[in-house]
C-alpha cells in the first residue's frame, strides 16, 4: 500500500512539474506501482494475504470473547489461566 501512495505522490509531482521529479523519466516515476503489483502477486501466491486475514479474524474473535467474559464478570478466570481452561 505504501508503494501505491508513493507512486501517486510521484505521479502528481511529475504532472505538476514540481521539483527534481519533473526531470525524471516516467518509468522511474511509475516504478512504485510495478513494485506494488509484484508484492501483491507474491503475497497472494505464498498465502501471506490469507494468513494475515485469518490472524485478524482470530484476534477479532478472541477480543469479542474477552469482552463477553468481562461483561459476565468472568474476567478473573482468564487472568488466572491466561485464556486456557482450568485443569480438571
């Protein structure tokens, strides 16, 4: 995402002919977009994107569970056993 933002800023600077970016070639100005596309391809191919989405979902589920335990007054259970079930 950062590369897309950098590419947008560089493109605007090039179009406005502002600063040293005005003298750069277009391929250099547009190269952050290519880097972002390559990154997205690699992230999708290796499963990084899906893994991060699953981690976000698991964290959201755990946060919701903790909120519900706290609403029931059972947060001391989780503090004592650190999210695990008590033995026995």
